[in-house]
């Protein structure tokens, strides 16, 4: 009989135990959003540890977007609603130091956006559709203003689609992944001499997705979303990684982009923005 293989146990620091207890109390509903933790002095007494340990735990909780402390506030730290900021930071850290490739994040975003668009076409309300249409109108107006304004309207569109999907987890993940992926190329697009034409092309892509959602055609909305993201980002990854992105496309779109002698939009775009 084979003996079990154990691993060395990892010591847990005291501040990590405090963080875990606070997060568990929030999960159980014992700490409510908008409520307050006890004061620092009270926390020291309750946890039976040093002030430095409590401060380190509060620093971690604040960094993760769990609580907020205000200088000079006589009350304890405020419990914040869930935000994708913590997830976004972890993804960014994984991208920078844990060997997660940009292609992995791009492909994950294609999955999220594709399914989100499909669900939005099925469940969107008239108000959510109006919000998407307003965002697209703002994107059009922003082309003559600049990339920052265009990007804000772009984010608003994707947020509206994610909300219309009726899947809160998808919306949270999509928000975090999108932010990290967009940060990969923001400087390249905003500083490109061809920035205006890139924004105009992106606007047309959003109009196509919007039309499919308006027509309650989830299959088309999903297909167009994945295709557009591929065309926008595939030029920023290597050939091997691009094959993984291609696998997420509709077979007809995949064949079109694999045709011998075909110069894809992404290749052309990368040449324009990096020269």
C-alpha cells in the first residue's frame, strides 16, 4: 500500500488570521455593507494581539477593497460593497509575476464577452438596451474628443451588456479581466498616429454587437463579440498564442483568418500602431 505524500505546512501570520475572520464575518452576514468594524483599540483587545498586527490586517483589508478607513475618523473602518478591484489586482499580479500570459487573459475575455453578449440578447430589458445605445452614441461623439472619453463610453457599453446577462459572477469577472486586458494596449492605441481610425473601427464593431442584441439574436451577438475581440487583440500576441484565440471563433470566422495569403486586420493594425 502506498503511503500518503504530505507537504510541509505553511505558517500563517497573525494578521492573516484577522483578515480571514473579518472576511468570514462579512460572508456570514454578521458584518453588513456600510457598517463599521470596532475601533483599532477594541480590535487589539478582541484579537489579543499587538496594535501593529491589527494595523497590518486593516491595511490588507483596505488594499483588497474590503474596508475603508478615513484619516481622523473616530469610528472604525467602514465595510465596503464587493468590488472587482481586488480581483483585478490579483489578475494584474498574476500577469506580471506568476507566468500568466496576456493571451490567456485575452482568450478568457473572449469567453466572458461572448457568453455575456449571448445572455444579454436573451434577457436584456428596454432600459438596458437604451443604456447600450446611449453608450454607443457617446463613443461616436468621443471620437473627435479623444481616447480617454472614448474608452469611458466603451466601458459603459460592456458594463451594460454584462448587467443584462443576469449573471453577477460573469459581470464581476468581465469587469476585472477587461480592465487588465485593456491596460495592455491602452498606450499603444492612445498614442498611435492612427488612433482616430482605430476608434472608428471599434465603434462599428460595437454597433454590430448592439444590433444583434437588439434583435435578440444571441448566437450572432456572441459570434460578433468574439470575432471583434480577436481582431482587436490578436495582433498583440505571438503566432502560437494566436492559435488559441482562433479556436474560440466561429468556424467560418476561423477559416477566414487562416486563409493562406490573407493579411488579417490585426496584423495590419499592429504594424500601424507600433511603427
